[in-house]
């Protein structure tokens, strides 16, 4: 849906959350926009919490927007336009389409706003002033290395199903997928493209929209293609939960290893329960906290931040030789959601 700039975000987006920072009235506080992919994934709920905490300590005011679902670029375009019109000093964004959103980001930067990509790089990455994110390639690499060591130890030949995000192939999707495959020892050919591999161990790719229902459907599709799937990569832990439901319904849950990325509390509990073999934990609260602090500093003195790696930790209760990891007890002490 398109709208004129004068229409309120609440009317157009259907989802707006505004939160005030400590000190000062809304008129003199630095306005920071937080634009996430959705408002339902606990990862983005934790981002909003981190933004609110930083707003309280910096005297900023955060206005939050979210897409209707993963892949919803137009709602994010509307949010950026609204923030420009509202006089925001900066925008923190996890893009639903890291290429299609760039013209809107260019417009914001031309209007003098600081733009920081959170979690997912823009394409090109320098379309934003900085990126605060997990090294998503490394997140995938760690679970791939772990899976490779486990299958070698167990003496098994892998049949791999990859449950990706959506057809847009946004940067976070590509980086995690390709990192996992390279960690497992697969020749990925073009590192910037999902699905061009010719390795016979790969059963196939499907998309999940990063949610349980999508994960279940994608897993069902790939099981129909090859019932012998025994290793499943998932873009995130909600998709992993859905994949497990499909495997359980097929009576295969004990025969398949699932690996994922997120590190949310439900996902780490699934590691503890044996549903997920290993997951790469990331830290969304830190991303948003640092983002708000950077916009507040920019508003004060014009300083601009540099790209920041917010860290990743492999969480598993089945440690593998040569792959650094922490157990689920540690993961639960550091999880979110």
C-alpha cells in the first residue's frame, strides 16, 4: 500500500510502537526510528527492548515499525518515508529486502539521517552508514563445521536439506546458507547465490519465511523429494521448530540432525531437549542498544559509527573436536525471548 507522507504510520502500517527515552519532552528528544522485519519474532522483540533501554539512558525517543511478514518491503519503505517526514535523526533497520529498500535509504541519508543496518546488511553494504550485526557467514560456518565433525565421528554420509528464508535471497539468508555449506565442506560455487551447488549430498533448498508453519511445509516438501534426509539446516529457530514437527509426524525425528541460527531461549531449550543439535547464538539486544547510542552521538556531534560485529557463539550439548562451543546451560544464561 502506498500513501502520502502526511498520513500517519499507524494508519498505513497497522503496527507502530513508540517509546520515550528518559528526560526531556518528545519535542526536544532525539528521534530514532527502529524498523524491523516483523514484530512477532522474539529476535525483533528483543531488539525493541534494547532500543528502549538505550533510549532511557541517552534521552532519545524511539519510534518502532515492522513489516507485516518477512519479505514485506513496501511497509518498510513507508516507515522510512514517515521517519524522514517526522524529523528523525537516524534509522535502525533490519531490511526485509536488502536490495529493494536501498532507494528509500538513499533518500533518508540525503535528508541528513544516519542509517544503521541491524542484523542484515544492505546490498551494497555501504548503502548504510554502518552495519551492527552478527557475522552471519560465521554463524553458518560454525554450525556447518559442527555438523561436519559430528557426521565424520558417527561415520554417516549426509543427505542435506536446506530451509532458507524467502526467494529474495537477502544478505542474511545467503550468508548463513553459504557459511553452513562451506563449513560442511561443500563447494558453493558463487558465494552470493543460494542453490547453485552441484554436491550430490544436497537434497534441495526450500523457503520458510522464517516461521514454524513455513519450516514445517518446507520440510514436508523436501522429505517428499528424499525421505532419507538426515541433516537439516534452518535459517532460524522458529523454522527449525516447524521442521521438527514435520520430521516427528513422519516418524523421523530421531534420525535427523537439525542445525540453526538465533540463540533465543526457545531455541536453546530445543538444544537442551535434543530437538536442535547446535545453534549459533546472536545478540539482538546489543545491536539495537549500540544503534540508538550511535544515533544519539550523531545528533550531538555529527560523529558516525563504524561497522560492528556484535558476536556469535555456537551452542550445543554435543561438543565437537576443533569447534569452539558453549553448552545449553550457558546459552540459557545469555539467550533472549
